[in-house]
């Protein structure tokens, strides 16, 4: 658990996000953006890249649990 002053929370979060993204290659980076957008009307399975309407907890194509 990181302890940061409240003013630094956004900076710390951004730094962690940048570090995490740095660990991903370009394809994973794109998948991460997609899978993190739970408010979108559609989502794309990070495993098989099937796009489907948000709702089911599992990918209808490959069955990956997205819940
Ligand atoms: Zn899938």
C-alpha cells in the first residue's frame, strides 16, 4: 500500500499507470484500453478480440470470464 498526500494521488496514479503500460507491448496496450472501458456500449474480448455488446460476464465467443 502506497501512502501519498492527497494532492499527490493523481500524480502517483499516473506514474503507476505509465509504469504498468510500459510493461505491455502494443497489442496488449490496446487490449488493456478496451477491457478497462466498462462503461462502453460494446467491449472487445482481450483473448479473442471479439466485439460484443456489454452485458454478459463472459465472452460469447471464447467464454473468457470478464466479470
Ligand atoms: Zn473471447
